[in-house]
C-alpha cells in the first residue's frame, strides 16, 4: 500500500501570504454556491409557463440540482484529496458558471435541467474550501475561518432569497442566471488570484466502482424521497427506488470495506467522533430546513386565513434575510467557544438554541416581528452548530482525508434537508383547511412541522452528547511519510 501513502512534499500548514484574503475569498465562493439553493424559488410557480412544460416536469429544475449535489459532493471531495483541493475547487466553480450560462440561454425544459444539474455539481465548494483552510492556515486561525466557511451554506441561502425575488420582480427571469454566472466568474478569478494550492495529497487511484455505487444509491434514495409525494409513497416506483437504495448501499458498503483505496473510508467514518457528528448533521439539516418550509408560507398566505400575513415574495426574502447575518455573526462566537470548551460543547449549544427557536414559534407566529425573532434565533443556533462540525470532523481524520470527510458531512446535512422536505410535505398535505375553494396547509399543520423541527434539534443534542469529551485537534493531523508511519496510522484507525 506504499503507493497510497499520503504525500506532503512541503508543509501545508504555514500561513499563506494573505490569510485574511484567502478566508474572505473562500467564504465568498461558498456563499455564491449556496445561492443556487434559493435562486429559482421566486420563479418556481412560473417555471411551467416559462419552459412550456407540465408542473411535474418543471419540478426537475429543482430536483436535478439536489441529485447532482448529492452525487458530486463525496466524489469531488475524494478527487480533491487525491489531485488538489484548489484544482477541484476551480473545476466546481467552472461547472457552476457553465450551468448558469446554459440556464440563462434556455427557454425549454431539457437545457434548463442540464444547466441546473451542472450548478448542482458545484456543491462541493464549501467542504473543499474548509479543507484548503485546514492545509494553508495556522492552527490559531483555523477554528474561526472554518466556522465562517461552514456558515456560508446558510448565509448564501438566506441572503439569496431577497436578491432573487428582487431580480425576478423587476427583470426577465433569465437575469437570475446571468447574475449567478457573473458572481461565479468573480469567485473563480479571486480563487485563482488569492487561494494557494494545498500540498497535502493522498495519492493512489480513484475508486470508480465505489463512486458509481454510491451515486446510484444516493440517486435512488433521494429520488424516492423528493418525488414520493407526487408518485405516491406506496407506489411501485417509490418503493422500488427505496428497495434499490437499500440493496445498493449494502453492496457498496461491502465493497468499500474490501477495496484498498475506497471512495469513503468506512472505518474512519465509523469512529465515534465522525459517526456522531454526521448523525447530528442529518438531524440539524432536517431541523434547519423545517423552518425554511414553514416561515415563507406563513408570510405569504392571505391574511384572511387568520394566520397568514399576506406578504410578497420580495418582502418574505427581506424579512428572513436577517437570519443569514445572525448566522454569520454567530459563527465567530462559535469559534471562540470551540477554542475554549471544544467543538462538542459548541455543537450542543447550537442544537439547544435551534430547539428554543422552534419552541418560540409555537407561540409567536402571528406578527412579522415574531417571524424575524424565530428565524434569527434558529439561524443563530445553526451558526453555532455548523461552525463546530468541521472542527469535529477535522479533529478525527488525517489531513490527507479532509476533503472527503468534510464532503461526506456536507452530504449528511443535505440528506437531512431532503428528509425534512418529504416529511413536511406529507404533513402539510394531510393537515389542510379550506379557503376560497382551495385547500391550504392549516395553522396546526405548520405548528406540527415546527414541533418536529424542535424534536430534530433535540435529537442532534442527544447525538452530540455521545461525542468524545476531549477537545478535537484544530491543527492538521500528521501526514504519514513512510511505511512505518503508515502502518502506525492504519493500526490507530482500526
């Protein structure tokens, strides 16, 4: 296995010439990529008209991005560890720009879905950026920088909604994608100019069978979860996809444990610190997205319902935007607590704050300021939790596996949001009220989803309690240089 020994030609932990600029550029790239989550929300209802397609077919413009992101995140993370994190970061941003241009030039379904798929393939930018920071920043800068980078996932989504709504209200819908293309080009240029290449590489050969197997399993699972409501949860197609996902995951896991250079090192993933961080990430991803599904609907429903606030999409975006700023601010506080008490404590605090925000929503959801308060409390908790997760992951894996491990953690968060979307859709479809001859989600339906969001946050707190008590290391783990060190590290993993 000497050819798989991680190579560290030069130390990657020395500070780059402009560390503040590196952090700012990588955070900006993360925000630009996370904007893709909310880019089409203001035009979802009009997409069938714009693309001359049925509503179910137009929905693929959203679903394709989800599936592409799920497939790309672990694969690109592994490629980053092997061939260079900055290199794969640039490839990802180029895909985002290309997909944006394709969407901006499209007026029919097929090119739109193709472009949105390319945008989804850029989802690994955030975990790659976190991994670059680990390799090029000094240890004392790492906690705050990775917390900010991790929070960019939520910040971009929160700030992107009002911006996208503003553009959609005043300009042709294609301008949305031209704007994302311009932002992508700016991010690309800044990464080229400012971000150094990490010299930490793992070497070896790429696990193509493992990547195909994981991709097939994820697509089957997420397709069933995202489209089950349309197809019917007990339909043959939905159940068949769930069954296929279960079988493929089992076969894939068996293969990964027996291959010399796996796409995902399941033995590392099974370590307590990595395992429970990833499980907590699923729960927190679920909890965060529950809010994103409920609050915009409450704000937009007519006031005549008795619980809706009758706001426009632009107003909704502006009302929810402060949560992104709070999330960013709390990432710095998160880093301070992580340095003082360890990332486990930070993650548990974040989970409790998120649960408290959902608890507030059960009694405060009838005024605009109520919504702002609830969103900011939940956003603050998410900023705490998301800032702690990279520290927990990086404290338990070697530097040569950082990108793959962070990418898997990002995937776990995305899985949680997908499960939240499916479950909330079922609940809101069942708990309805009549209004003007139409069925709308009832107030009790919204409260039920928010209560489940609180439960998911408390589950994340419970899972985090199983993390090791010791503080995770913030500095890059030692990289093996020869057979003796490789053998020692292999023994430690087992």
